[in-house]
């Protein structure tokens, strides 16, 4: 999730661009840059990898002059976070600068054509393709905006872009398709651009939200809005009433709740361009192993910590069930000290949202030292773990700010399901089963949306259980890792003790804990072990326990047996965790809010544990 800013007006642009970029720091970034055009048509671009302060120092030392410019904070999706990959990207003739938020899905094809046409690329990014397309179009277009439109007609994917050119000093052209972008309408000939209102609110509360397919031209004399297919359009000017803190959270009270509600989008993003419905398979560009190398793997170890260990456990279950390859999940902190049986026929998969967890990085290095091939399932592009692995699958979930991992977990599960399908279809899984899986994965975002609509009911549930001192979370099969994850979420944010167990393990000890003060959360969706879980629920009810059951839509049976039920849609058993975890995320969140804890930064916890 990158941040875009822009300014044109009577003031020097550079300080305003930096101030706007500071307002977007919460979006997460690994590099930043600005481009400024002065009235005589000199275009200067300054970029730095790392924190914004690096860029500020460079600008302070040698500030570009000019009253028109654009800026960008980058959250890497293609290409590591380096200065060369930082935005703005420049045309070959250095007359055009462009910033972009989104993913150009057909970048490889476009890059090949442009390179054949003589354009030399300086970066590994998909964005650089767009600025060369604009340069190519501008050779014959009558205006910068015409060149931008012609370029965008060739782009497939999501974008929010802003473009300036020394051939058009004092003009910014912006366009939006899939990535948010707005205009700030200032007074006395001042116009701004931002990925969200935080970028412009210091100057104006009057904003124009661009729609998909819109583009706009901003100059000191005014702004004009267009749609690619409708031509000139008028867009409503809204007044922003939020304060800055609320804007950073998108209007949600906490990042955790915002990220829970982002999951329909992040589940689209982790599958974008990767589902091959016709073939019943997936395209994973990050898997650089040849099929024969992949088929030579004799066993898989999946390692991670905390929530990432829970998704790794689901990965173990999936790969063994569908790819029929011996697979074992390992706590990273245990793996590296247990003299693990790992050799060149082993694939070790490291799962990590941050890509910086010290235990997981150390386990990965130990695996490489023993000759294993290594793969990453990581969110942060260019992170240490991502760079340490031989190949991998990025989550594209955007920054996860809340310490309690939510959207990363569901994206990890889907990424592991995609890899499982990739492997299984090469190891005998039928095309029919492959197609069913692809169709079920494609339906997940809408199904998650349906569950999120029950948020109010789950808030009421939280009020009934907020005073409990202990919780049990119970599930079988693919729902056992969900039980573990639900317990961790509650522990982390509400400080209530909670344990996850295989439901069948109840009778081997935990059932001694059951009484009317001990809520038991059962994961009981329609799956092959549903009836067994019903028996476990009856065992708890027979001992006056209180039962919250996550059940499939239409299940009336457990309405009669459980004290509370939360309904979720049906899907394939190994994809059900993506749905059954959502109510548990919301339950943990709302109980924590009612208990007044620091939901986004719970006591004693860090977002990324970079120490052993
Ligand atoms: C999960 O909610 C916790 N924040 C924690 O368990 C986390 O999953 C763990 O520290 C691993 O982090 P990583 O995914 O960034 O490696």
C-alpha cells in the first residue's frame, strides 16, 4: 500500500510534499521520493531507500525549487526496497516523472516490448513500465494528459498514479483505477493530490474522491476531471470531517479492526493474477524451481512463530492431504536447536508476515546450512526472510500495523493453499479437483464480507463473555489450527487466558476445567468431522459448560445445543479456516475493547520479534 502526494500552487512544492509524505507514514513504507518541476521546465527527482528522514536530509541539503511536484512512499510489491526502485520513476529522456500505487499485472509483456523498442530500464519495478509508456505516447500526443491516457489504455491491473513533466511545468496529471486517489481543493490556486485525506488535510478539507477510470488535470488556474470512457465529468467536492488520527485508521477506531475489515480486499490481492480456473491450477511467478526439481523434493518442513506457525500447521495438513508429500510444521525456535533431519531433498518453507522474526530467520539459515531448498511465504517485500529464501510467494496484504495478526493470517492460509494446489496438480491431483479449489478460493472474499456483516451480533456476544477468566477453543482437523489461532488472538489483545486444543483431547484432561464459568468456543462447520465435534459439545453441555459454536449457515441443530452460534458460509474443508477465523478475530477484538486494553499495541508485545 504505497502513498501518493502532489502539489501545485503558489508555494514551493518540496516542503509541502515532504509534509504530506509524513502524514502518510502510517501506511508503511520502505523508501520515498519526490519530483519537482520549476517554472522554466527543470525537473528534479530525489529518492532514498529507508525511512522518510533519509529523504528529508537530502532535500534539506539541496532542495529542488518549483511550485509543482509529486511524491511517494513505497511499500514494495515488485523489486526490493532500494533507491533505484523508489518512486518517482523517470522517463528515459528525464522529462517525465511518475509515482504509482498498485500492481501492473501485464508489466512483463509491456517491459519486453518497450525494451525491444529501445527503452532502457533502471529498476525492477512494474511501475517503470508506465512512465516509459507515457514517454512513448508523448512523442505524438498533444498534451501530457493525452499521453497518460494512451499509456493507461495498455495497462492491466490496479493503479493510482500522478505524473509531472518538464514539458508541461505547472501541471499534474493523475489517474485512478483500483487504488484510492483524491484531489485536495485548496484556496488561491492551490491543488493537492493524495492517496487519502491525511495527505491534504493540513491545507484543505475539501476533497474530490476520484472513481475508477477517472483522470484529472491540476494546474494553478484550476482542475478538470475526466473519465476514460465518458470524457469530461464533474465529481462532488466532499468536506472531510475526520481528524488525522481517524483518517490513518480509515475511520476505524483501531488498526486491528481496520485490518480485519480489509480481508475481502487482501484475499483478492493474494490471489490477483494467480488463479488459472481453466487449468484448475495456479500461476506462482515466485516459484523458480523447475517441475522436475519440485518433484524431486521428498519432504517439506514448514516453520514460523505465533500466528504464522498456526497457518504453517494448516499448510502441513493441506500439503499432506492433497500433494501426498510428508510435511511437518516446526516452531522456528525449536527447529534450529533440535538437530533437524534436513537435507538437499527437503524443502523448508518459512512463514512470516514481517519477514524479520529472528527465530524464523535463524531456522531458515540453519536449514540452508544443512542443504535444504528454502521458500518464503512473506508479506513484506525485500524483508530479511524474503531475501534469505531461494524463492517464495508474497502475500500483497499491505502493511499490517496492529500487533495482533489478522489479515496476514488469512492471506498466509490462502497462499499456502495456492502453493498446495501448485504442487498437488503436479503430483496427480485431478483437474476437476483443481477447478473446484480455484472456484472456492475465488469465492472467499465475498464470503468473508458476509461474515463481517455479523459484526454487531459478535459485539453483543463479547458483552456476554468479557468477564470470563479463561476460555477453551476447540476444533478438529483443519479447525484445530483455527482453535489455536482464536485462543492466541484472545490472549494477545484482551489478556484473558485461553487455550486451543484438538476437540477430541477434551476427555484427556481439559474437561476437568469445564464449569459454568469456562466458555468453550467450538469450531463446528460442516466438514467430515462435524458429528464428532457435536459429541464433544454435548460432553461440555453435560457438565454445565457454556458453548459458543461457529457453525455453517443453516445449521439449526447446534442452535438448540450451544449457548451462542455464529454462522459462516460453506466451502471446501481446507479453506474453511479462512472463514471460521473471522468471528474469532472479531470476538477477541470486541472483548479487548470492552476490557479497555491497548488493542493495537498490547502490553509486552512487539509487531515483529527481531530478538531471539
Ligand atoms: C500474532 O498475532 C502475533 N503478533 C505473533 O504471534 C506473530 O504472529 C509472530 O511474532 C510471528 O510474526 P511474523 O509473522 O512477522 O514472523
